[in-house]
C-alpha cells in the first residue's frame, strides 16, 4: 500500500515565534493518523521544530538542499547538515526554485542523488506552466522533468522518492486543477514509472498533488486512485485548514 502523505510547504513565511507556534499547534492537533503528515518550514527553524516533533507522528522537511556534498558554497545547506538536525524529507525542484533560482533538471537530478545519499526522502516536484498546458505540451514537459530529474536512479532508489505534481498555474492562484486533470497527470506519471521500473515499483511510489489544495477540494482530489495526498502551500499556514486537509482521505 502506498503511503498517504500531506506535506505543508511554508515557503518564506513566519518569524521565529510564529513558526514555533504553528509547528506546536500542528504537532499537538488531532489528525486521524492514517496519513503521514510533514511540515516543511524555513530551514532556519528546522532544528527546533524537529525537537518539538520528536515524539509525535509529524515529520519535518526542508524546502531546498545543495547538490554539493560540503565545502566552499557560501549560503548553501547540505544534506548532511539537514539530516543531522533530524529532518527526514527534502523538496527538490519546487516550481519557485525552477522559476526564480534557475534550477534545471540536471541540477535537480544531482540534488535528488545527494538527498538519497544522506538517507533523506526527496519530494521531487514537477508541473507545467499555463502556456504549456494551453499549447497541449504539458505531458511532454512533465515527462522530461521526470526523466531528467529521476530516471538516473535505480529501482531501490526510486522507491525512496515521493513525487509531487504541481501545475504552476494552480500554485498560489486559487485555481485548482480539476479532479480529472489531476488524476490524468498522476496516471501518466505512474505509467512513466511503470515503463521504466515495472508495475510493482510504480505502484509503490506516492504521487502528491499540489496547487491551491484546500479543505473544500482536498477530498475530491484525494479520492482519485493515483493521487496519494497533497503538497500544500498557503493552506498549510493555518493549522485548522492543514489538519482538515490531512483528515480528507
Ligand atoms: C506549493 O507551493 O507547493 C503550493 C501547492 O502552494 P499553494 O497550495 O499555495 O497553491
């Protein structure tokens, strides 16, 4: 059975007191436990939040990692550091990293490798911009992102990955992909995984949907057979919305 996952990407929001408050609320709240809950705060708060989460079922992730092992890379955080403070997950290739920090599939492939090397779980993000969907190029684009970012991995490595499909036109816009659009792309991604790694492996990999997911639409999205949960931006900044989404399976 695939893992059901709801992960909250806080992006560059919250100062210290607010971040600790939000983490404490999420960790102390009642969710039904049938889903793996992950909080992904700004990196500066991760160490403290992993301590608060230590005896709970909530896992902690980071929003970005370096593709390099260690050394003279001013301003970067490497996977060994992230692992050493207790984080378990790392986003790789969020569309904002791709758009504003020029992260290309080749660099993201190196990040995925590095994340796995230090035994963290990558949440590899993919998804098309609106113009690509309008041109009918969305399947090709996602196929290239998946092939170039992930297909250097062997079967045992890909089994330790999570994929997040996030159509860029739905992120932070209030416009959600329809349930059918989400299922169609998730099934397509699973087919790519099946062709490369075989059905057993493909059926074991969780594929999350991201893009304006909220309590009012989470249930419908999560009912789809290839949607294994959500990567949540805006709604993860509010405890009751985030927990309501987690309880939507
Ligand atoms: C995201 O940034 O990963 C995201 C899904 O954001 P939002 O939920 O705000 O659209």
